[in-house]
């Protein structure tokens, strides 16, 4: 019984530390985050933090891994209802990711930093997740778009770079204005037409 009680207490301590770390990393970024502040917010000693997690980098990795699992779980659920049309898929994913970022800002910041600017101590450990996330990226859908009529001077790289720029424009126009699912249909129609116009501009 004592062993079970200790396990519950330890689990509770770890949970408190992870919650505090998510808030700290998610609002300040890795380099500006303080383990002293994390310990204070978790109501534990700094020694307890490092007893549970060997270093600040390992604590960040733990938070990143948990939030990545949550993200992937929700994304897999979302994919079950996404349209099979490639243009609709692209727009659906843009809006879903935007809403996920809006609903989970701290988690989104941690995931973004882990991808774009990972702590050097755990960079190699994060590479595996980067491969997985690339497979789930919007760019992975570009191969489904018909390119038979593209001009000879439009390479695969130019085609994909142009679409990525167009998608970034859509995100800036819609997602940053907190678009919600009530507007999804009108946004999809307008956005799909926009992408098709961009593609027609690269055709013969």
C-alpha cells in the first residue's frame, strides 16, 4: 500500500511539474524559461524537478512528447472525416491547424519550437518526430494534384514553393482572424478557387 501511495504521489508531482513546464515553455520559449519558475508554479523544490527530469532540455522533451501525442491523436480523429478531394483536404487542414493553435496556444508554441528551434541537447531525439510531422504536412498532398499541364519552366520545387506561399497567404487572411467552423463552407469554396487560380497561372 505504501508503494502504491508513493507511486501516486510521484505521478502527481510529475504531472504538476509538466503542467507548469508547459505554461512556462509555451509562453516564454525554451531559452527564456526558468526551472526556478517551473518549480515555484508546480509547488515543488527545484531539486524535485531535476530528480524527475535530468535537465531543463529533458523536461522540454517530456512536454514536447506529451503535446505531440495529443496533437497526433486529435489529428487522426480529424482525418477520419476529412474530404477525399485534395483541394478540400488542404483547406480543411489549414483551418483545423489554425483552430488547434487557437485552442492550445501553449502546446502549439512548444511544438513549433521543437520543430523550428529545438534545444541542441535533444535535437537528435526530436528528429524522429520531425520525419513523422513532414509526412502529415500539407506539402505531402501536392503529389495528388495534376501537373500534366504545367509549363516546362515550372519545376516541382517551384510548383510546391508557389503553393506553400499561397497557403501561407490563406492562413494570414483567415486563420489569424480566428475563423471558426461556422464559416468553413464559404471559406473552403473561396480558398479552393484561389488555389486553382494559382495553379492555372503556372499552366501552359
